[in-house]
C-alpha cells in the first residue's frame, strides 16, 4: 500500500486581533442598546427597524452615504410640510476627529414613531401568505360547490364591471402613491409601515385579478374584460378615477398618506367595500365576493388605519409643532374631502343596478361620513365647518 505524506498546510494562529475578540461590558449582550425602546422592553420589531436607516444626526460621522443630483443627501425632512420636534436643528458639523455622535436621542421627533402593528419583512410575508391561502380556499370551495351557478345575470354584470374596476384603484394607489411615499418618509419605521400598506393594496389588486380570471373560466356569461370599459368610460367610475389619479400626483409624502388613509379610504373605499359590496352581495346569493373585498377591508380597518392614526397622532400632539401641523392637516381636509364626497356621489347609480337592493345610498354615505369623523377626532383634529354638513 502506498503511503502519502501529510501535506504541509499553514496552521491558523489566533492573535485576538480579529473582529469580535475584544471584551467589553456588553460583549455577551444579545440585544441592541443604541436606541430607547417605546416600552419597558425592546421588541424584535424595534431591533430590525429602529435606526436600520442611519441618520447623520445620530451616528453617521461622514454624513449621508448617498445623495441626489441637487446635492442633498439621504432623506430630506422638507419632503413634507409637517414637522416633528427638533426638525429645525441643523445636522451636526462633521470634521476629522468629530466622532460619530450627534444629538442626544431622539435627535428629532420623527424617530419617536413606532408602528403599532410592528410590521417588518417577515410579518409581511406571513400575513399576506395567510390571506392569499384563505382566499384561494374560499374560491376553490365555491367552485366545487358550483356556487356561481346561482348568480343571476344582473349580479354577474355587477361583479364583472364594478369589482373588476376597483382593482384599478388598489393597483394605482398601491404602486404609485404608497410605494412612492414610503421612499420619501424620514425613518425606517415610517418606511416599513407605508411599504406594508403598499403591499396590501397591490395584493388586493392581485386578489381581484385572480378572482376575475376564475370567474371568466367558471361562469359562462362572465366577461373578464368588462372592468376596462367601466373604468375607462362608465360615468359612475370617472369620479374615483380622476380622484385616484390626483392622489398619485401628490409630492408631499405625508399629505399623500393623509389624503389616502384619512380621507379617501373612509369616505370612498369603505363606502364601496363595506356599505355596498358586503351589504349587497349576500342578498344576491353571493357569499364569495365579500371574502375577497373583505380581506382588503380588514387590511385597512385593522392594520393600515392603526399605523396612520399613530403616525399622525404624534404630529398633532408634537411638543414643538402641534399647532402648525394641525393647521396644515386642516388645509388638507379642506382640499381633499370635497373631492372624495363628489367622487362618492358619482358612484350612486351602483346602488340600483342589482335585483336585490342594498341600503339607501344616503344612509351608506352617512355611515361613511360618521366613520371619517371618528378618525379625524382620533387625530385630535377639528373638522372644518364647511365640511361638517
């Protein structure tokens, strides 16, 4: 048997110069200590969210790591008219030997925001996967039970045109309002919450698109392209189409979220989903469509509205800029509420298109207005007198 000599390989030598070798008081600590938690104990949400997007006011001794063509770096605070405590402080002067420390925490009040939903990447995937799985099961069960055979022709026409048309609202706002606004927001806590809101809307649009395809295959008279004509030409939908396009054109990121979640959603979104579709579908023998729009309704009512209230509530009670912020938000209400109500009134013909009618349109609109008033009150805002009727 041939013997082989042992190869000569350099042996690793540890010198205590490698990363992690130094011993210091927090060497064995498994929690971050560079931020102050909102409650007594820090959470995993805070660990993966707070200061993940660095700020020169705290730790970036060299300033922003990236910038724009006009010379500004990072996340300029003037991307919204609203202000939080300390917003007017200049960034600390940086020079060789100045070190990384900026202002004491918090450097400005934007960093006080915490998403009450505690959303981050993992929670987003888990939640959306659960919703999609449940919707798929509902639709498959309905298909196997031949539930769609019970739909009368008027209800088929209603679903193919109007449920499909709402898909354009979800897709447009999700992709061009929320996704755009999250990039302009000043902290990673804001970015995460708004990004999740964006994904909720995009997923809701996808839910309707897949539902539309299934109905096209399973319901012989269902026209899967009818929503295009409704969205492009139906007078009832032109008000919301115009409003949605105006919303996607807002530059101020905070105004965009405020106009969408405080004004548009309760006065129009919930009016369509809760006060019309979920009221009228069961009366017409349809128990599947409410689960599709109901998932989106839950997204807003139980998740997206929660972070919105927390985010703007901090700004209307800010220790330095509360009154200024309230004045700005009242201006936004004056600007956007009449547009939302006008778009809602143009949708009124939908309340008379089916064999079995929903509650009166005026009653539905009153319920939406009441919901809107409650949200505004929670934000410590007064509804302008001209909008109170």
